[in-house]
C-alpha cells in the first residue's frame, strides 16, 4: 500500500545553532488519522509547515501523492496546496467577512488573482460551502461576521475553509489549544468524522496526550525535533510518554494510565 505522505530524513535549521527538526522520518497512509504530540518547542509546527512548504526544510525528502514537495516550483506548489488543507490554532479568519465568505476563501488558490479580489464564486461553490457549513453545524451563523463567533465556531469555519478545497489531507496545527474542553471535543469529533466518512487524511498537532490517545490511528511523538515514538496509541507506555515529554511527563502519566485502563 503506497503512503500518501512520506517524510524521509527531514531536518530544519534556523540560523547557526537552532536545529528545529533532526532526521525526522515517518509515513502516513491515505485516510489515516495521525496525531503528532510533544512539548512546546518540540518542532511540531515546524514539521507541518515543512510538509506544505510554508517553510522550506533544510534537508531530506517529503513526498506527497507521489510528488517531491521540496522540488516543486511556484505553479506546482500552488497545486499541491489545493490538495492540503491547513487549520490554524488562531483560526486565521478575516474578521469583517461573513462565515460563508471566509469558507469560500478556501478556493482562492484555484482562482485567478482578479476573480479572488472581486470575490467571484460560482453558484456551485456557494452550494458546496452551504453543505459543508451544515455538516459542521453552522447553519445559523452563515451570514454572521467572523468576529461575532466563539472560538469553537471560528475553528469550525477554519475547517470549512479547508474542506471546500476538496483536499486529500488536512494539516491541523494545535487546533484545540485555544479552546475550552467542550469546544475542543466538538472540533476533534468533527476532524475524526471527516477522516472516517470522507476518507481525508488528518495530521494534527496536539499537546494533549489523552486527546491523541482517544482519536488517533497512529501517534508520532516528537522531542527536541526528533521522532521518539511512532506507533499505535494502544501500544504507547508511560516510558514512551516520559521520552516524549521529559520533565513535563509527570503531569501526564496518570492520564495515560487512565486511558489504557478504560
């Protein structure tokens, strides 16, 4: 079975001394739900941004859908990014625009500059946006401005904006870090549902071990820019958590024991 995404020996250097990623390698299958966990500053966000070339890795190879991501020129890179939806911790919405306008913005990568500036969207695109917003439970908010929404609602708009691209994969950078537990559960349920029902591959950065254990098919643990765990949530041990989180692990061990016991 061919992997949709392969990351081979990827490193990222910022300046002379700061090595953000070091010899990272793993693969992700089509439709898989993968959580990347690790302490703050471990390199999780850098890794996601290397995958869609928001930043360039210093060395190694990234292959997505049989394309060598690191060699792509401008036009091909634009095409790549239409296949990879990105969801951000702080939503990245345009506050003065409505929910449906923000959702339609996900299609800007497929339009000419003029059509984008003028906001020219087809009836079909508008219907698709409505359908996605319905699935995400945002029917009542379609014409509200983004700045009138709660954090959880904003993040669902962020998901809608990514889904309208018809992506093969979603990259989610700490999507629940700014949310209360109730909103966080709604977001994770939607992401898991998207993976299961639409067959979209989901790669999500998380700080919360218990959430990763509950939702993931596979967990990748990163510490100091290196992969220290790559496997099933069922097999993760307290020792693995210790290796991933170091001194922070003491607060997390109980969660892991509790999850496995349940």
